[in-house]
C-alpha cells in the first residue's frame, strides 16, 4: 500500500511575518528530493498564485465543490505545475467563494491527495477556525511562524498555551527574522522567556529586498538562485533543519 503524505501546515497568529514566503521555502526544500504539493488555504488573503505567476481557472474551492456534488474526477486539472516534483493548488481568487468551502469536503479532498504526494505543505491564515483545526489535526507538523515584536510574541504565547492545553504536541515554533531588514527587537533569550518555546529561527540575512521584482518575474520560488554568499549558507542551514524536522518521525 502506498504511504500517505506527510502534511506540514504553516500558520501564524499574526499576519505580516513572512508566513507565505516560509511556506514557499519549505515546499522548495522538500521538492528537491520528494514529490510535494503546496496548497494555499489562506482563504481570505492568499496570494501564492500571484507569487508563483499562476492564473488559475480552478482552485481548492472547485475541488471541494465538485466532491460535494459528486462531480470530482481525478483527471480534472485542479493542480498546477510549478517545476519538477512541485505542484500547487491555489486559494479562491473570488473571496466570496472561500466561505463556501465545506470543511467535510476539504477533509475528503486532503484524504484523496494524501496518496499522490510524499509531502503536502499548506499555507493557512492566522485564526483558530474549524478549517484550521481540521488541518492541525491532519498535520504531521504545525509550524507556527513568530516575529520578534512584542505584540507578535504575546499572541503566539497564547497560541502555544492553547495547543498545550489541547495536548497538541506537534507544534514547531519558528522565529522568522527574515521578513524585515532591521535590527532585532529582542534577543533569543528574551524571546524564549516570553513564549517559552522556540525550535528554529531564520536569520534576517534571508531578507529578500527585491521581493516584488522577483514575484513579477515569476522567480520567487528559486531560492537557491536568489540567495548568495552568507545568505546561501543560511538557507542551506534552514534546509537541513527542515529536512531533519520532517524525517525525524514516520507519519502514522
């Protein structure tokens, strides 16, 4: 029997901390050696299709709707080719459709996709909605992206506390310093003191100062080409950390 995919859900309790870029980085890293699907489930603010230069005709909404109405066919092109080993399913372009995504149908869609890929990376929003709770339940790892400003730390402290109370033990806290090119607000010791948990960090050396230009040229996913010098070494370190993270346990 074919193994099920390992699902990695990337979330944050506050927007604007580079969650979508980190999702693309993780998909980039995993797809180097394994078949990987990137799904945009930031349903009301997802912009992965734009970042990847894809103008979708069908989205995750169409998959859920077709399955609910018994029109789902595996041959229908719901997914989009990004490059070797990496495919993509976008969020609805019309946000009015996002509220119509049925959680039960989404669960069934994910169950179907599980046997077509080795990894599924999901970019989601900063809420504890029923949809996100479903994703958390199905995930091998939940990666919580944290920024180093005071409000960000406080709201993520609350999220970490909630997951502990719910006995969710697969949350990985990732401090992202690469979403802005400024001096750190707090050092690692201060951050650990506030949120009590910190597993990995991304250096601000990975800040992409020409992000908009790369998006317009449809080159944002080519991180190995984007980063040079010290930044390339930092990206290699992050890549090794992500591989260790997903390979440390088998998905049951």
